[in-house]
C-alpha cells in the first residue's frame, strides 16, 4: 500500500512503530523494513495470523 511503517503500526492497533517492529521481529525473525526490502513489495501481508498488540 505504500504506507509508512508508523501508519501500518497504527492501523494494525499497535501503540507505536517501535512496538510493532519488536513484535514483528520476535515473530518473524526480521524487521518490517527488512521484510519490505526482501520482498520488494510493501503491499503484501505476511498472513492473517500476525499478532496485534
């Protein structure tokens, strides 16, 4: 979708971007920014089971 990580974090219900980044890395083993770099597509989602904090 091209939205910033801060916007994605807010939309996903996280208190802030850093909280989302920590949880994402804990769950998937890499940061959201790194995932975007690897996939080259910021509009893809990892899965519906992604934790919401």
